[in-house]
């Protein structure tokens, strides 16, 4: 899991990893965010989703990115991909729903 520090950091990461990326928006004070962050780091999760590339974005430290992606609730997960030099949002999950996250991962990686 890569922690994003700025909009430039995010842009560079997206360009460097020209694949499907999960943007994971959370905050240190958010209970469900902590649970999801832990879950995304577990060996079992990495086996279930071996091609998962995660960018963690702390909404308290990155208000510009939070506004850019219109984040209204936490945690929010957005699958994106760079298409013709534009970031395309493939799907969005608001709240903690690991089953839906796994289904979306499989959909975007098949």
C-alpha cells in the first residue's frame, strides 16, 4: 500500500503504474477506515487480489485530492485507470464493504 503525500505524488504514481489502481480514501480517526486498511495489508487479501495496487489517501492531509474526487463519506474506494492520458473512474465504493470490493476487483482484473 502506497501512501500519497500530494497531488503530484498521486499523478506520478498513476503514470508510473499504468494499470487499474485502487484509491483508498480514509482518515486516522475513522474506525471502519482502520479496519479496511488492516484488511488490505493482510496476506490472505493479497492472495485473493494479487494484482491489487492500493494508494492510501488520508483525507485530513490531502484536502485537494479529496475535493478533486468528491469524497463525501469514509472510507471510499475508487478503482481508476489511466486512459488516453486521462484518469477514468471505473467504480466507487462508499463505506466498508469488503465483499463488494472483492467483486469489483475481480470485475476490473478479468
